[in-house]
C-alpha cells in the first residue's frame, strides 16, 4: 500500500510539473509573439524623423558654408579674418570717413559669422567678445554698433576711418543700394 501511495504522489507531482512547464512554454510563446515583432510604425517614424533632421542639418550646414565662403571665411580662417569680416559688416550702419571693405549685414551673414565664432577655437576672451557682438546683431540690437566698429577697427590697428556715428535708416538704405 505504501508503494501505491508513493506512485500516486509521484504521478500527481509529475502532472503538476508538466502543467507548470506547459504553462511557461505557452506564456513564453505569447510573450515572444507580442514583444519580438518590431513595431514598424515607430521604427519607420524614428528613421524618417532622423533622416529629415539630418537633411535639414546638412542643408543648414551647406548654406552656412556657402555664406561663410562668400564672406571670405573658411576652415583656415583666423581670428583676424573673422574680425575683418565683422568690421566690414559694420560699415553698413556707421558713419566713418573711410570704408575700404563692405559686406552686407544680413541675418544670414550675421548667423553664419555667429556660428563660425561659436564653433571656432580662437582665444577665450576674444571669442567671448566677438560672440557678444554677434549675439547682439542676431537680436537686431545695433545700439553699440559704433563701439563694435571701433573695437574691431582698433583690433586691426586701424588708423583711418574711426566710426563717429550711426547712419540714419535712409543713409543705410542708400549705402546698401550703392554697395550690394
């Protein structure tokens, strides 16, 4: 009788173990079916958004590079080159007796110069000062344009053409018309 009880207990234990194993296998299959299939909608959306962002960044970088090229700035440009470019841009807005180089002060030009300075490795103090000037220009704040001109002019050892005032809107429009 003892053997019979142990046989029944063994059969019950084996059946319970078998039931647990079958349940685990079924749950594993269900889990795999719901979690191993990629959610293609999200994957496609992520890839599409990344491609669009990359394309936008590439276009913006390409446009900035073109603007910088037109401004005479490139990978080999120095801090002096940047200051000469910015100095030439100020001529559109200031009164001075001599203006040897003129570059139009457009939002695109300002932004390109700003980004160039931001990404450059020119000295910390100079970089900070040039970024401050370009940042004001980006915000269309030209309240210090005479000081900006004279700072840049002086940094280039200017001796003729110190800015003495700000052009009126009419004078600036005439300057733009004549020079660009």
